[in-house]
C-alpha cells in the first residue's frame, strides 16, 4: 500500500514540486492568513503553503482548518495519528457524534430510507451476482438492501455498539474492525465508502487500499459531504470528526491520483453530498487545475449565513424534513418493527434454502 501511494505521488506532473509564491501567477494572492508547513505538504498535491479558513469547530472550540494554495483541498491543519483515531472511533465517536452508542429506532428508520435511495442509484452499476463490501457499515442498512436483492454483502464497522446492533437486529455480516486490519485480497465487485473518506487520516492510502480489495473490473462508490454546496451554515461547517472537506474537483483529483477513474457522478452540483462511482485503472497519473484553489476560496467566501439560510431550496428542504419528521413520529414504531421483521424473515428464508 505504501508503494502504491508513493507511486501516485511520484507520477504526478513535475510542476507539483513548484512552491507557491506571491509572484507565481498560478496562485492568486490570498487575503486571509497564510501558513507554511515545511514538514507536511498537502496530502493531495504536496504543496506546502495553505490559507487558514477557520480557527474554530462547530462547537466554538479551537480547530484550525486550511485550504491548499495549489489544489484547493481543505483539511485540518493538524491530523491526528492513526492510533488516536482508531481509539476515538472504537470508543467515543458514536456517542460524541451521534449522541448514542447503539442506534435508536428513529435513526434506523431514517438510515433505512436513505439506504434504499442509494441502492436505487447504484442498481445500474450492479451485475446480478456482484459481491458487496462496506467500509464503515454503521447500522448495516446499506448492506441489507444489497443482501435483500440477492447479493453477498459484508462489512466492517469500528464502533462496537453499531456493529453489534447490525448483527443482532438486522442480521447483517458486519464485523468490528478497521480498514488497516483487512487482508489485502481482491475479493469484491463493489466497495461502499459512505461518509467515511472525510474521517480518514490519509485518503490517498485509503483509496489505494480500496484498489487492493476490488476485483479488476470492480467499482468503488464514494459519498462525502459536498463543500461546493455546503451541508451546514458557516458556523456549523467544520468539526473534529471530518479531517478533510471535498469539492467535486478535489475528490476527482484524489480518485485519479489513487488509480481510479470517475465512471459517474450521481449527485447534482447543488446536492449536499458528493456521490461518485469509480473504477480501477492502471494509471496513477493526475493533474491539478491551476484554478482549483481560487474556486474553493470563492465557494467559502460566498458561503454566508444569509446566503445559506435564505435560499428557497434550503427553506423548502427544511420544511420537507419537518413534515417527514412529524409523519415518521406517527408511524415510527410500526416502521421500525417492519424493518426488523423483514430482516429476520430474510434470514429464515436463507437458512431454509441452504438446508
């Protein structure tokens, strides 16, 4: 894996090694605070100059978030170590981020609806007997949709409470494990990486690892928050769990650098989440658009509270969410029981067919 990551970096265009300066026309003059990082260059392009775009997290605690002056990748200035992150996700993340160690019925019903939507989006990219694997499977709702449709579906989840719920209640094959603990063998036709990549300390290494898990014609589905169409107001945008924030262009560049090509972008430009289907390729070559930083910066500058909360689309979406929340509350117990019964019935049928 380290060799593949190194290869991706070494095959980048030569001009990636150039250092940004005020006289270099490739980079625009930054009006905000600029910071040099002599020991850790940009994870994506290697540039060592960044602009500070935020010094607080969504709770008001200190958190320095920077944008690369070359490729526009947004990341936390200081990335926690792998050991620290593994401990956090095993023991603290679900309680700190979701407010619960084991999923509530409300969360299960909501994620079940979202999983059905994702399955419908991905159906055109599936073959009848494709096997599916999910990194960070959470409750297991995504995997269960594929299993109900006849696919072999397995996954891993670092949070013990969510993984145990997935096995016990949804009858999913979800093990408590991290990406680093997986055996590197090309077993899978489709790998799901849903709201996980932004949490990982090295997205390049993670995607290179995905290549090792996929068969030669395998596909990777990546879903991350879309910084180009922010999912939160300015004061709520950055928080400790998201080490990186992606735009369509930085995510596509990252995919190319990791040995993938973008097969399809399943999200519209205004969607809060980026959804991409990637396919393995032999080449690790990639290039960075010289306007990437300016585009990222322009997005952040226009992302004001008035622009975010005053949009008609935001008001319409929030209204729809409130109506659905009221309707869900009225049918929550019934819907939750129906989901669990469907999963148990599927397990009983599978056992009978094997017998």
